[in-house]
């Protein structure tokens, strides 16, 4: 009894000491944000900014900028570098590449302080008597891929005006006038959606508003060729080497048909003049970015010269062209912002990007840029990839619209379990199912073509922004064909499921199957990615030298303990090659024995086996029944 009392006293004393120690700990309170950045107002800015850029230092990839911003009064002012950029769906402005910033007024330096919360903002005090701010800085472009996208190369560059300008906070950017002049290397040609007057090596761009300037990037280069696609659309091609510009007449004819088929589809054009900007380069980084009156498109060598070797990256131009209607003219109301500081909300990207993905594949077939069969085979790859992505069992499609902000397209270790911007390709599948349901419900009289004209086909020549919300999408579908479209879309967007939504194929005359021979499109995709893709058998893809590039969650490879970063050194005791692994997979189907591999992880080696006997499996679409199905009709030229 006395021991119990002593123990109780000890516990009470310990508790008292602990409570006292906690009471003596420091307990700070949060420092409130001092938000001194003015909210954007829809009023005119008093004066026209000028931006002068020296873009001649291509060797070191440095733009030198001089900017003049008129000011109407003395006192506090905030200058911004664009952060939230349309088409990138996130704060992706390259603020880290702005260097050497100096501001002066009347020849006297003006001190600036970066905002501690919004790092794209610079605070300063305009001195009394000043009528303008004189600004100098440099944009130090990436010289290696680990610094970001290389946009300045020996024979070409891609200048984006958000890289070389600041703007005054507190105004809708469409209300800030600006005039830009850029000097390029001698002998180069520069093209932008914004008209310019050439004066020697300098291009003086038409005075416009700041929003339009940012929407008007430039491709410039030494080796250039223009192809007229229509009276309002040009294809401007820049290349590392002049031979890459040699397009055959039938190749250009397919691009002309892309324009024709797009206009027939939508029934309007939302530009006065449209410039495809296309780089064919392995020195400048690739890109696919939409604008009202242009698009930035970057592909590797062989776009024209290796046309017969497969579809390659020829889906890029159809996709970006569709964005002139979907994403630029029609835009989700939560992603339109009055300036480049206001955060975008991406909840409608399943329309913005998903339906654009859908129309991109349709129009590549209708125009002949990619054959119908290759298009079907490419759609099979998309369907199989998503149907073998177990992340759909926990993460709904709508949540992937947050990925541009969450991951900024950085590599993921387990894409099949994390998802990665699936609103593109699964959005395509959803819209393919909408097409199938429209056809079925209307007995073949209605299709997604009717939606395209109803939703995008108004106000020809208008290259402003007409916003929409979920209810507008549903209302348009209901007007075409009554149905519970709100319920259908809500299920597809917010629900989780074991399988991808493949009814768009089965209702339209095709089904997804797997065979032991890859399609030509699958081989082309492997060649472009530099990987041998065994995703639908072992559950992995293998890159150069046996390096594992991806592992599917819960696949045979996953269950064998393999992961991204491992390297397959040997197959069944022999040095790794893609053909040896294919042979081992085929042999295991007959022998029913596990596949033996030697794996290297860092400096360590281990032997492992993959218990898989299903043989090689590659996706393709198989026609259901005979005759013409809905998907056949969807891909036909109009």
C-alpha cells in the first residue's frame, strides 16, 4: 500500500513538472500578411509602356531589356512580372531568370523591394516630379535542360513577352497599352501573331494592350519557310538545318485541309490572322502552347522528312489550332483572370484540354495529317493506358485538373497510382462517350459536331474571351439532345471506378483488345519516347541501356519489387536488350516459368524474377460487327 502511494506521488510530481515546462515554452503569434499589392481594376492605364529588347546574344542565351513605364503621380507603386499564364494553367512565369533589375526616374536610381509573399511583385516609391520609370534588366535563358526549357538556340529562338516585360499592378492587363521593339540576329526572320514593321534587324510591333502582347509570342530563326494554308492562316516553319524545311506538296495539302476541316466543324474563326509557329529542332526545347492568333509548336527533326515513318508528333498542330476556339475564345469562367497575378482555378480543364484533345485526334484524321488507321491505333494506346491505371480507384478525374498547380509537370515516380493531368486523355474518352450517346439517343441525327458549332461557332472574328461554366455545357448538350447530361458528366468527373470509360468505343462500333504484335502507331510512340513499352504485359517500360522508365502499380513488375530508377542488366543470364526481354516474355508463356532478371540499383545488384506468363500484349481497336460505325463517321472528312 505504501509503495502504491509513493508511485502515485511520483507520477503527480512528474505531471506537475511536465505541465510547468509546457507553460514556459515560447508561443508566438502569426505575422499578418502586409498585402500592399493593388487589386486589378477595369480602368485605363494612363500612358503607353514601351519595351525594347536586344535578342542578339544567342550564344549566352541572354535578352537585354529596356522598358519605359509612364507614371501619373508620385507615391507607392507595384510592378509585376507575369506569373499565372494562360495555357500553362499555373504560376509558371520564369521569375528566377529575371536578373540585373535597375529602376530609375529622371536619371536617379529608384530602390525596389520584392514582395515577400508574391515573389513576382516589386514595390517602389515613384519620386515627386517623375513622369516615367526607366527600367533595365536581363532575361537569362536556360543554357541547359536542367535550368528549364531551352528557348534560345544557335539557329532559332522563341521569345515570350512575359519574359521581357513588367507591368503595373492594379489594372486589368487588357487596359494597359504597350509598344514593343525587338532586335534579332542579322539575317533572321521573326514571326508573331502580332503584326510588326521590320526596320533592319529590328521588328517594331503594333501598339496593343498588354494582355494581347503576352498572347503574341515570337519564333525567330536563320532557317525559315512560310506556307500559306488559307487567306487567314500561315504555317511558319523554323529549323536547325535548311533540309528540314523541305515539305512535300501533299504534306502541306494535309495542313491546308486541317484549316478547312476546322472551319467546317466550328463554323467560325476567332482570329483576324493566325500564325502556326513551328520549330523543328533538337536544340531548342519542344513546346505546345495555344494563343488566339498563333500557337507555339516545337517538334524534333523529321517532321516532314520522316513523314512515312509514322504519325510522330503530328497531333500537335491539330490540338493547338483547336485551342483558338476552345481555351482561348471559349474559356472556363474560373480560369479567366483580369491580370497575370490572380490565381487561376482549373476545374473546367476537362473541357478546355479534354475536348481539345478529342477534336485534335478527330481533325488529324479528317485532314489526313494522320491516317484514320493510325488515329484508331493512337486512340487504342490512350484507352489502354487509362484502363490500366489503378489510381482511378481512389482519385477522381476532376481532381487531376489541379495537377498543373500541384506538380507543374515535374516527373512522377508512380504515374499509374498518382495520375497526371488525366483530364487530357480521359477527357477525350468522356467526350467520345458523349458523341456515342448523342448518336444513339438521336438515332444518328446528332453528334459532337453539333456541340462544336453550338458552343464555339458564334461571333466570327471575335478573339476576345467568352466564358462558360458547367451549367452552360449541360445546357448546350440538352438543347442538342435531351438527356441527364448533368448526372452523366458528374459521374464521369467525380466518380471513381476500376476501369476507364470505354463506352465511347463500344457504343461507336469498336472495342479495345490486346495482341502480341504492336501497331505501327505503337512502334512510332516507342521510337519517340526512346522506350520499349511492356506496360500491358510485365507492367514496365524500359529506356536506353535497360533503364526502367515506368512501373505500373500492382503489375507483375511492381510485385517483383522493381521501380523507376532500376536498370535491367541481364535477362536469363545474358546482357539486356529489348529483343531478349521480348523473347523471354514469349518463352514464359509456353514454359510457364518466371522471367529471370539481374537488376542494378545504384551501386548494388540483385537477382529477381517476374512471375508473368501472359505473353506480349499490345493494344489496338477491333471493329464490332460490320458496316460503318459511329467512330468511323466521326473520323470522316466533312
